C-alpha cells in the first residue's frame, strides 16, 4: 500500500491529507510529473497501523513542528526548493537559487523514486506519494541525516538526532519534504 502522510497546515487539511493518502490509488494521479515547490517537512508511515501506533495525525503534526527549525537552519523554507519532474524522466532541482539537472525514475507500485545525476549515477532513493496538490518525498531518518550532512549540516544537531531516534521506534516511519504543485 501507499504511505500515509502528515502535513501541518491546519487540522482539517491534515486529516484530509492523511485520509487522501490512505485511499491512495483511488484519487492519485498516474505520475509525479510537474513543478513542485517545497512547503514544509513531512512524516510518512508505511501503513495506517503505524500511524495509529505513533499517536495519529496530531502526534505527526507535533513531530513536523519540531523538525521545522532544523530545516530552516539549513535554509530550507517554504518556496526555497523546487523540483521540476518531466515526462522524459529528466528533472531540474532548484535549491536556494542554485539549479541542478538530473533524471528520475518513479515506481508508483512501490512508491519509490530514484534521483540520478545527469550521467545516470544514482544520487538517492526516496519514498514518494502524490496527490493532485502535493508531492511528499521522504526517507528513512538516517538517510535524511546523510542528505543533510551532504548539504553541509552538522550531524550533532539534536533535532535531526531526535527524528532519527523516533523513527527507529516506528519501523516504517519516514521523514522528508512536502511539496505543493505549482
């Protein structure tokens, strides 16, 4: 099944987003093509059971709120990151005004997206779920830590360490980025 997604807009949209992710393929578009702009951190679970075990949507909201300051320290704020995913599997990433090209492969059956360099070298794999309005790209917390380290963050940051610790408590919990469709 698909991953369930928590977002921190407001309680109604949070619950609507979680319910939308739970019904997955019934309303999801066939592809992740389009231009997506970063909105906020996201937490995803591989099953509804895990979401309930974690304390439900409200607990997810609290985790996201705790994660925001760390993202902000990295310069990742609403609108600062964009991804353009094209039908030919090429993509462009814009991060704080710097643009990078690459390719991607998305498997909608497994919800795995693989991002590659322009030369086909694998950069990172992530879990992705898509709706008509949002794209959530998430990683095991340890992979997100590695990504942030690659971008120049300190591994001693307590926020990402607590996300890593929390995710180990809930096998199947992923942390990452929620994008709005442009």
